[in-house]
C-alpha cells in the first residue's frame, strides 16, 4: 500500500521559505486559537510531518532541463540553430538552473521541521520511541537525498540542520567535502533504524538508503578529496542493497508495466495518484515528445502518448546504442504511433483513418527506397537519418510528402513513462532508485577500485536481462558503463550529474550533442556547476559566494 494521507494537512504557523532569507517587514497576526505549530502535533499525528517531506521530494524531480540538457544522449527539441542556455552552455545566467536549488531546500526545510518536532516538541511514550526514531531516520535520509542533489549541481552549499524560526542574512556555503560529510552522516544515522521492508510502499527503506550512500561514496571517489576506499565502500554498499534479488526475475517490460509500480526492483519511488501522499498530476509522460496530435487520427486529449511537458529529445547517439536484440528499445520508445480516434480529415490524400491504423512509423534501420515509397502511400515514415530537426527530402510519387508535415522535429518518442489515464493527468510513480542501477553503481565502483573482475558480473546481469546474452562484456571501461546506463536508465537518472562525476561531460557533449557541436561552448572551470540563484546572493548580505565565472 502506498503512503496514505491520513490527516488533512494544516497550514503551520511558521512560514517556510525555500530561500534562506525573507523580507524583514511582515504582518503580525494574533492567533485566536489555542492551536499553534508547537502544540498541534502529537505522537498520534506526527507522521504528517514526515509525509510532508515525502511530498516536498516530488518537486526536485521535475526539473528536466538540469537533468538532461547539455548531455550526450539528450538535446533540445528544436531546429539546429535553436539556442538553449543549459544545452549549449552559452550565456548561462544566474536564473538558469535555479529550480534544483529552491526545490531541494524545500525538502531540507521540511526535514528539519520534522526532526526538530520529533526530537524536541512531541511527547513520546516509551512504547512509541521506535516510531519516533523511524520518523527521524526517514527525514534524515530524505534530507541527505536533497543535499546530494544540491552538491552535485552546485558544489559546496549551505548546510543548515535546524528548523528556521527567524530571518537570517549570514548563511555561508560549506565546502564540497563538508557537504559530502554531512550527507554521509545523515545516511549512516538513518540506515540502522530504517525498515528493510516498510509496510507502506514508497517509504524510504534501509536498502534505498544503502543504494543512495553507495552513490554518494561513488561520486565522492572522483573528487579531489576522494580515495580508492570510497569506491570500495560504494561497491560493498551496493552489494548489500542488491542482496539476493535477481533482476532477471522480471523483464524490462514488466518493470515499466503501469500495473506493476509496486515492484520488487524499485527501491524508492515518488508517489502520485489517488493513493499517494497527495493527489497531484505527474507530467513525466510528456518528456522527449513531439506534438503527436498534429497527425490526423491522434486526439489531443484522448491518447496514450500525451503532450510535451519538456522540449527535449534524444540524440542520434542515443538511438545508435540499441542493438537488434535489446528488448529495452521497444519499451523505451514508440516506433509506431497508432490512430486513437477515427478521422475523416484528408492526410496527404489518405482519408478515413480509423482507430488502430498506423499513423507514423520510425523504423529502427533504414528501409529500402521501394518499401519506403510503398509505406509513404499509407502513413508517415521517418528513417533513422531523419530523426531530429532536418526536414526529409520528399519521395517522388508518394502520397505522404515531408514538406507537408506539421512537425519539423521528428523522432521516436518515449514510451516508458506512458500513462493509462487519458484525462491529461499523470498518475505513474517516478522511479528514483532501481536495483538495475544499483548493479551499475556496483560495476562503476569496482572499476574505480581497479577490480574489473568484480565489476563484470554486475554490468553483465543488467545486459543479460535486456538481451538474453550472458557475459556480453569481457572487459570494461567507463564508457561501457555510461552507455549501459543510457540504455537502462534513460529519462530516469540525472544524466548531467553522471557525466559530471565521471569527468566525461565535456568530452561526450562535444562528441554527441548536435546543438552543442553546432554552436556550444564549454568552460570546464565554470560549467561543471550551476550558478547560485542571484536572489540568494543579493539577499545574503555578502556572506554567500557565487560559483566561479558566473
């Protein structure tokens, strides 16, 4: 059962800000009720404080630009001459990339409130001490997750562990190493207390925290203050999180089956839908999309494809990674779009499109010219060389002429996040940690520790589930791991963070991102972190330093 919203949320008296500072003039109100923020919560309803942290965790995972733009496998959905600051690293302003800052500090604020109230304001009977400790452990683990998101994007950040109760202007950034140390401390505090298998699916488990701590140590291992021991610790934590679970017990398609979201491979997911913490729509089904309803026969509202919520698209390099035997291709991508409604609109001379008819076809390999022309007499076909922003040359004699296509950008759209509901809302949970990724963390950590022999079984397990081929890899490089992560975790894990930690960001964006190749510019002394939001700098009274060159 997912985390339930057992009580209605109340507006607590202390106004939380996702920023550190606030205006120093505000309304003073008299509380006409005896209920205050300090006395409302008791051991009976304290879980609401922890649930509020889970609710806050949703927002950081909606900033797709900072996760996917400016990478090797994703670029902007637009003509080649289009400009996107984060994708091409040009003219990045202090407002670019601000979303992860504010949203993750919202998680930190909610976690600090929960920890403070659990420790200092709520009276716990002896029999409920375990409940208290479990609530604190969940809040600490989620706080660690937020700080890990922050340190990867911004470097060392402001660490504050207390509930905000007054206006301050003297916040200062901790070093990157100090930030990592605090993340590790929170997780090490939480892991012994967290449940191995929580009664409610969606709560942070011990194995989820071990997965996260493995990722933290792995990332730390690449820093100038990291050591080989960090890689070894990451590998052992990943091994523990995996335990005896065999990811081959489910196919890749089963993992992403809409009816299988409560799934043994999923270590932690963000809850959506009527059974979640709060009924809110998830728009992730709209990433890596073009406008499907531009085609006759596909409805704007009643279709499983959805509407674009983020103007990104995969690169040609991403599509090239799928080998013929890789089952992840058909789960990840829609290579055929079917009519969802009957249509009498003439489309290039073809009339009376009915539900279920093929509307668009994206073959995995190029079709011979005669077959292409035959199919173009019935529906749109976009060859692999036509994926992207170039309008294909018309095929003489075919009914469907590319010059008539309303979409200038064409590519196989993403399928793995499709929704069943066709009401414009999204109710699919967001997978944050999966055991397939834990295997890939283990492989990367063992590689960092110069133990390829121990790394190979982990990456090969992931590959075997997708292709049926055992021991595909007999040797291993970091590029192998990055390519396998692209295939397995596309749209799930933060690709920018991964390329940054491995030192491959500049190299691979220059090799594979078409917009960057055309007009991008990368400064390694600047672009491996995001700018601190300008409002934070201005209101900090000089105590908060901006990242170099911003």
